[in-house]
C-alpha cells in the first residue's frame, strides 16, 4: 500500500507501516476478498479519509471508533459518521443527545461529520474496512496495528491533544496515551446498549473545548451545518 494517496503529514511517518509485512498481508487479504466478489465498505479511496481530512499537524482531538458501518451507503472513512442522506445510526443519535445536553446545540438532521474532521477532530476507526452485513469481519487482519501507529503519532505531538475514548475497546486501544500532556476523556460507548451507563451526561464536548482554550487552542465548533 506504499503507493496509496495520502496526506503527506501522515504518509511520511507511516511509511514504515505501509512497507511492512503485515500491511502486505492485509493488502493481499483485501484484494482476495474483492476478487471473491465480496462487497467491502467503505470504498477504497475512502479507507484513509480520516487522515486526509485531518492532517497530523492539525490534530487537536481524537475520537476512536471500532470498525466501519457495514450497511450500504453508510461508511465513508470517518468513525460514527455517515454520508449525506443516510439516516444517523443509533450511536450517533446518542452523541447528538449529549451535544444538546452539554452545549445546547440542536440535533442535526444528518450524520455527516466532516465539519468536525476539517477542524482537527481525527475520527479514526480501529479497523478501516468491513464486509457488507458482517460486523467486525476484518478485525485481526492488520488494521489495528496500523491505527495503533496513527494514535502513537498523535500522542507524540508536542501540542496537547484531547482523546475521547468511548467504551472499553477504545480505552484499551489508547491506554498508552500520555495523560501528563494530553487530556484523556473516558465514558461508556454511545451505543443504545451502554449510553445510559455513563456516556449521556459525560459532558465531554464542553470539557474538550475548555481544555483546548486553556492550552491556547481554538475550541471545536461542534455544530453541523448544511446537509439535511
């Protein structure tokens, strides 16, 4: 995958990953899956969309997801986000509920989160591909190692970063983040199964913005204009 089109701020430090044996094996797996006629989400040019929209030097917030949505037309490379015209999934609706409670923002009618990504919110899934209708089907194939490297680069930034870790999976994955320099916010996952166990009421969005301002950075505009 060393020939992949990717923002230079990420491509250069991640080149050892792209040239590694595990990434070669991952590429072979994905090629074979496609050759077998399996539908893979998101589209190939969107696998690294989160990195392209949020260059490394612009990262101020990291939100970790697990793997892409596996329904038609949903995944486009950003965790929790869906394309314009696609109904926001239940976890995202709970994120909107918390935004409304925390910051008084009206709930958007769409689930397209690129406005956040363009401001420095890295919306990173742990696994970047999935087979249609088969949740977690590409786990353990190598993506996790690659996204660990992405998180390490964010952790190594000299500027303080906010890590929003929702659910045990995200919290375990980013357990190495340096809490003496960065703000690590932990809560339950916004899934309907767990949101009432500590996600709703966590006030992560206001706490994030307060930290950014305290460290001389611009707060995030969490409103989502545009798409209906």
